[in-house]
């Protein structure tokens, strides 16, 4: 029997805003400084992360102590640092989910930018000391769960999860300070595989802020408009729709063709952001994924398994594309579900 723990009684003052009650009064929060607890993270090579491609895990202590903070070069104004971003989003979650258990963030980084302190400018590389070097990471993603808010879908527990992405390559650091760009999502994480499930109402790909106060306010607005019950109903509906092996093969083939379509024809179709290598991952998962593969002797799979094949393949995306493709996986699965019931919008992918 499915178990839902979505709105604990001690949170009745705030949580209904997130779960579809439009009559609840929304209070404007005030920003206060906050720090994520700086406890060392034990390295566990077996730990599953929410993203894998070209990334490495890092803890908050290293992110604060080992990394410099980039500035806008024309006025030397500081950017909002990666730790400040994480702490601000964590603070919003703490305000909205009072009394809930909130995990420490799983932080992943990529694209290290190396530099030197002024005293080491003329040193040969072989003579550089660790104290002579500076680094920061161009791209960073984090995710933290709220494990006391969960649901079970087709035997898989999904916990409420908050995700953020910061990519300095989307900023013009050679200019004066302007509103900086962030991506933030609230959705669910499948505990079986750590796949993230992103929903339209809970995701903003281009959230702009010039300060932590602005960031706090914009993240709060995003979380308040998210309807978790609607998101869960959508994902549960995937369990009652099925793709035949022929339709699944059509999807794989059409996904490859999509990348090569003439521009005029592609504009007539819904957006599909999977790469050829990710299509290969999905094809392999159909036969070999421990949790979502086709069962022996069957010639169809439900769309919940199909959806998790897509979100599993998305874990090979680079950080700056990760959340956009996560949302696209949801849109693809939802569109194909409608196509199975007669809608023509996504029919091309499976016919």
C-alpha cells in the first residue's frame, strides 16, 4: 500500500501553499543570515549522486576554504558565491518546512578555473606550492532532500528534493555587476536510483538576483507556487500507461532522427533535448537497468520505468544543462502519455 506523508500537522501554517491550497495567506519572509552546518562529509565511493558526468563531489568546508570568489572585473564587485547560493536556498527550505528533517546538501562541481597569488606570478609551474595556487569552480550543482515528506510510486520511495545550479559561464564577468543567473528546482528524488523528477511549476531556469536578499525572495516565490500533489499525481499516472517494445524502439530511432531534422521540420515538433549518447544509455537500460528494465517475457514497460530511464540518462548531462534536461524528461514522458491516449502533439516520437 502506498504511503503519503506530505503535510505534517505542525506545518499547517505554511505548507498548504506548496500543496495546492490557494486560499492560504502568503507571508513575505525576511532574510536573515544563515550557514549550512559545516560538518565534514565522509567520502564514500559507493554513494550515488544525483548527477555524474564530468563532476566531482565537494563539501561545504572545502568550497569555502579552498575556493576564491570571482568578481565582475570592471567594478570589482563580488558575485554571489557558491556557498552563499547554497546557504540561501537552504534557509528558504528551513523557513517553509519548519519542523521537518532537512538533509545536508550533496554538492557537485566541475570545470575548475586555476590561478595564482600575486607573489607566485613568476614561479615556474614545477616550483608552485599549494599555497601559491587559487581555484574556483565554474559550475556547481547541489541537491538536498526533505526525507520526512515523501511518497511511494510503483514501489519506489520518492523524497521531496530541492536542487540548484550555478554556472559562471552564463555570466559576463568582464562587465560591471548585473543581476546574476541561477537555476533552482523543487521536486522529488527517487531513492532507488537518485534520479531527480523536475516539474514545470517547481523550476526556474533563469532566476535573477543581485544580492542574497533578492535570491531569498525569488526562491521563496518559486517554492510557494509549487504544487507537490499535482506533481505526484502526474508521476503516478505514468504507472498506468504502457509502451510496447515496438513503440519504445520507435522512440529511440526517432530521438536519433530528431537531431538531424531540417530546421523547418524540427520547429513543428516538441522540444527534445536528449543527446545521442543519452539515447544509447536509455537503450541499454531497457535490458540491463537493475530497477527499470523490461521484465523477462514481457513486451512492454510502463511509463514510470520509461521516465526513470530518461532521468537516469540525464545524470550524464553537464551541470549547466542538467535541470533543463530534467524538466524536458518530464515533458517528454507526459507528452508520450498523451500520445498513447490519442493526442497528436508527441505522436511522431512513437508512431
